[in-house]
């Protein structure tokens, strides 16, 4: 969502910038944007977990996880690139060691992304 900041600018009667008034006018919009981002992240999280629910125990490459997750989201040609990036960022931000993150990522043969809860303790 694009926001035209100039539409929120408040001025004093002498034409100078009213910083406090501007911040108060902008604050609800910022809260709305944060809430939308949180909902988008939650939707992406649900979509990625749905992929691993379908392919339980599998290790998939990031492109496959992204493609399958997009099928669970409302994606248009205009938003596809942005949604792809957000899904990949979600996977990266939540990948790491067992017990500290949601996903395991490995490179090379036998690599890909797996959900830690589906990975046997021996790995």
C-alpha cells in the first residue's frame, strides 16, 4: 500500500509545519499498515505450513515451497513478485538450528527446506 505523506501534513495558521498534528494524523495509518503487514505474515506462515502438512517429512527446494505456498494465497500477476519475495524471506528468517527456528535448510544433494517438527532427531 502506498501512502501519500503530504496528505497527512498539518500546518499551523501561520503556514509552518505542525509536527505534533502531522504525527497524530499519520499515526492511525501507520497502525493500519503494521496490522496489514502482520496479517500478510500470518497468511504466509499458514500457507508455508500447509505445504509441509501436505508433504510431511519432505525436504523441498525453496522454489517448490514458494510455488506450492502461493497456491494457498490470493496472488495476482501484479502481486506475484512481492508475494514470492515475502515467502522466501519468511523461510530465510525462520531457518536455523533445531529448537531455535521453524525450518531446516541444507544445500546440495539431499538439501532443501524442511520443517523441523517433521525432521527425525537423527538429522
